[in-house]
């Protein structure tokens, strides 16, 4: 029996999931990682520690008794997007990995925005506006402030591409990952405009060759096989950006399909065959399917809002108990709103100074209403992303948050769309395994995954439709307040 292995390299967690030939998960191992986050906007990860976590999860999978019935035919990877992961020629890290959530390049971004028409031209070619999360802008920051690191590096990678290099010894960048800010998306090559305008042309030879998501990308080396307990020589596919891999894993692969990942970032995507802009907050990344793109709205913070709620407001961190409590609250939380901008926002609007907060608390507001409002705030954010897209239809849900049936019903009611959730939620890993099978010519068609549908309740949807304009007005009116707060805190810091 053939098995396929999907590795998902997230921001705060790595997972290795074993799939059978029908792409049902039969073994799964996860390990939390510890990103280094600072109040100054730095967001970094120790690359070696992250690789060690990946290898430990692979070691656990290697001990699965199921492998006595067959062998792993191929491995695929999915990974957190953006960021900068530098290595020497042997794959040794050159400093820590910069994460997508790193915002230290914001000052340089504002400088670049003063150049007439540059942001518009970059968007037309690379599919993304200037933002601190962009790999291109982070490289621009490194070139300005840490040129010695770039000089010492042989390769510029995205997270999963560096891990794959360590597993196989073959250096490559994969197209969906690179498409987030580095590519001329129509040509499928590095963007000369981006390199020239951001002063990065001298780095061109540090970008390894580009591969399609389902392309063969080497095989597991004897050294890495010894470290993780898997046989040497297993084929390894290029893999994909986690949001692109999740779309494949959940079945959102056709023009017009919509999906949301309820993870560290609450990310909503619309599959499209042409880059037609839905709103000013949009960006485009590559799809795993040839000829397609994903119109993407990646929020800065998704489930961290729920984590904050469980740690600071709820009487218990137990999610099941929390679900029971919020299920007893009527839709709309009695007029209490939560703005889910814990770490600023990047989609569907950009504001590094935005912050989360409650609105509408009264003397009789209950803890349960405060709790439900946080879940509703994230549901409103999905509506906000899709405001200029036709209403109705279906919405695929994936990610760790999709395990909450109460939250899924809130999203169905709030968006007015039929929510389709898979019984298995590690769909980025499933997408990676599907790409692995494609890379060795073993996938004729994508097998369906077991799913549950949540239909919107008409009365609840009517309630949310009435309240959403208040949510939207709040975020519009609070922007000068967020900026004033930021400026006041800066003056206090400098005094």
C-alpha cells in the first residue's frame, strides 16, 4: 500500500500527517514552535529549532505501525508564506528566519510609497501592494540595515523551501510561495521591477530555481533519513504556500470557489482564472492549479483573538465549555462588537496602528456576550473581505478553528453562505500530500473529503445584516483614533 506524507510548517506549529492512497489521514503528529515576537515589530523564528521540530514529527510518523503495510511513496510540504529565510550553500541558517508578521520594514514602506505610481506598478506585476509582511520589503530592510547577512547568504528561501532544501539537498523556490511578492505573476519569473525598484538586483543569483507546486524536488537524503527514521530516497515534491495548499486540500479549486482558513491568520480566498480585483484590500497569490490565481484577504490575526479570549476573559480555557456558553447567547451579542485587530491589520484594509477592542458594553453586558462577540467579530471580518463579491453560495472552511461547530454556524449565519467544513481540518497537509502524489504521477483525480454543511439561519442572518454596517462604520471611524493613540505612545516613549 502506498502512503503519502504532508508536512505543514505553520507559524506556531508544525505537523506531519500520513495519508493513505485515498488521502484519508491515518496518522498525525504536531509540535508547537516558539516564534520570537517583540513589541517593536520584530517577528523571528530560530530556523534550526524549527527544523528539529519537523524532524521529531517525522520520527513519530516513521514509528507508525501502519507503515508495516506499505511504504511512503512521496512527501509534500506546505508552509507559512512571506518572510525571509537565509542560508549558506550547505543550508546552515544565516541568522533567524523573518516571519510574515514582522513589521520592522513599515518605515521603509512609507518611503517607497512616496514614489509616484510605484505601489500601483508593483501591484500590477506582483499582485501585491507594498506591505511590511512582503518578502520583497523585508529583503529591502535587510539590504538597508543588515547587508552583512545578505552578503553571507547563498540562498534566499521561504520557510518550507528551506526545510525542503535541508531534507533533500536540492535548492529551489516554489512558485506559489514566491508569488506572494517576488514574481512577475503573469510571466512566472522573478519580478525585475521589484528587484530594481527595491534595490535588490544584486541578490538575483541568491534566489534558487523556481519549481511548480507539484514538480519533483529531490529525494530524502541518507543523512536526514537517519535523523528522522524514514527510508532514504523517498521522493519529495516542491509543495505550496499554505493558503494555496489548503485550497487544494479542501476542494476549493474551481473558478469562483471561496474558502477561509481559521488559523493564525483568518485568511479568505477566492479562486479565479484572471486577476480581477475584488476590492482595494485584495492581493493575489498563485494557485496549485495551472492557470489560476487566488484573490486573497489575509488578516493579521485570526485564532489569536480566540486565544486571547480564553486566556483573559473566559473563566476556563476549555473550548468546548466556551462553545456551550456562547451558544446560549442570541445572535448579535446584544449589540456588543469586537474589532479583531490585535496586531494591526493588512486585509481587507491596511493599518499597522489598528488595535482590537470592544464596543457597545453596557451595565448589563454579560461575560457570555463578551465571549460570543469575539467569535462574531471574526465572522464580520470575513463578511468585510467579501463585501464587493456576489452574496450567497458556498464557503469552504478549514484550519484549527473549523473544529468549532458553534463558530461555523455563526459564520454561516453572518455571511449568509452555506459553510462547508471537513471532518478533518489539517487540509494544508492534505494539499501537500496531494501534490506529492501528483509529483510521482500517482494522482488521477482528487478524491473527495468527508464534509459537513452548515446552512445559514434566515433570522440570524437578518440580525447580522442589520448590525454589520455598525461594525464597518466602527473600523472606518476608529482609524484616526488608532493613529492618534500610536502617536501619543511614541511621544511617551521618546520623552
